[in-house]
C-alpha cells in the first residue's frame, strides 16, 4: 500500500474539541440507565468527541459476560439523541456491521482478535462496502505489523476512506506491569508506513488498571498520537467487564486536564541548532553500535565453526543464562531497564543462533 493513501483524518469525520480526539464510554453496555448516565456524564466534561460501548464482547472463555447484543443498540441510539455524541461500537462479523449501520452508528471499530484474522477482516470489509462510515482498526493481538497493514488494506479496498488506527498493546506471556505490552516501536513503524492514517491510543487495554491511564496517555501524547480511547463507566466498580481499568466521567476529565500537550516541531532556531547537534551525536553512536555488533557476530561465526567441528549443539542454555543475568545487572547499574536489556539481548542472541545454524547446515553466510 502506498504512503499516499487517500484517507481522511479522524479530526474531519465529526466536529471535535481539539487534540487529543477523545473516544470514551463503558467497556460494555449493560443497561439503558447505565449507558445514558455515562453518556450524559461524558458530555458534561466537554472533552469527549465520541461515545463508545461494547455490545458484542469477544471473551477469551465462555460463561463470562459477552455483552447484551443487539438489544443494547437502541440504548446507544437514545444516548446519541440526548447528548449529540456520535457513536462507535466494536464489530466482529458482517451481521454486527449490518446491525450497527441500521441503528446509525457513526464509527465501527475492529478489535485486536478480529484484526488478526484475515477471513473475518474480509467479511467485515465486504459488509461495509458503500457505507459512509468511519472505521478504526486496533492492532492485532499479536505483534504482527503486516497483519495490521493487511487489515487496513482490506477496509480501504472496500471503498472506505475514513480509516483510523488504535494502538491497544500486545498480548504476552511475559510478566509485566501492563495488561498488554505497549511495544511502542510497532505503532511508530505503522505510522511511518501509513502517515496519513490517524493513530489513537487505548490506555485502558494497555494498562489494565486505572492507576496507569495518565502515564500511558501522556506517553501517547508525547509520541504525537492524534487521540485516545478510554473506558469510562458511571460506576466502574460495579462494571460487568474490565472494572479495574474503567474510570468515572469526572475522573476521566481530571486525567485529560493533567495531560501535557507538546508541539511536534519548534520554530526556535536556538532549539533547532541544539537538537541538530545532539542528533549528530546519536548518529555517531549508532554507527559505533553497528560496528560493535558486526564485530560480535564475527566472533559468533568462529564459535559456530568450532561447535560444528566438535559436534556440539548450538544452544547452550547455561551460557545464555549467564549472559542475560550479567547484562541485566550491568544495565541496571547504567540506568537501563530490565525490559530493554532483555529485549535487546534476546534479539542479538536470536541473530547469533541464526548465524550458527547457517554454519552448521553449510549454508552460505551472507553478512
């Protein structure tokens, strides 16, 4: 897909209150009263652009609350009539699309599980053909950039031009303070590939708890995201799903009021000059890093040759554990996070294994 993708910025879809573009509402529509009270509370903040609510909830396991289904659509329609807030809901199949459009839903969003399924994405895209509707696509649940790009392509090929992205983090087996790892480098790469497409952040699903919302939202603003999708419930503690990550409309307003919005560019020549000087240093250090990694890989090749000649296995678990333990310990002394060291050295280790595998199999090492 070319970078000259002809899509409309989310800020042009409907009237909005200025950056950040805010989508808020309950994780799940639970009752007409709950939807209306939450919508009215959000409207009073003067900061919310679009009302969200889950109607069909894709749950990991059965026998949990899976949403009220189509019965909740009239509640949302009434909320729209009373507050004037446009609506967005999640759709996971063609039937959901038809039902949502029938009730005047303005924006459809596609969840992380659905975005990872090309069959489901094509079914949804086909159902959208000819509709004047906005579409927001969350990142796939697994960190696969091509799947995310492919989801955008399918919707774009269906003739939809109001397309936006939502970064909601990625599932992982690793222990983390986040519900879903942000892996900020992936949405940054996505934005680089599709710069015309608006990018929103979902702090609720990344953090998984209220205490992290402001921190994550601020990070998104610092990375120049266009907006946020945050779950808000009139009584979060009584919510039927994701209670720990929802906030009241009042608390949502407080979070948004505490955000610091920074400009992506500066017109101050002194600041520009200082940045240019520092960036030149970064370029110099990057070149040094690449040279050191190259030298390390040359040593890896020699190790691979010795292992081959002596019929030794490639993976040496004890040696790897020693490397990662020492690196994390030294990294901490230098102010580097455990998470960063772990990711960086795992990538280097994997490349080392790849090189030694090529040597073991008599493949030509192209480096």
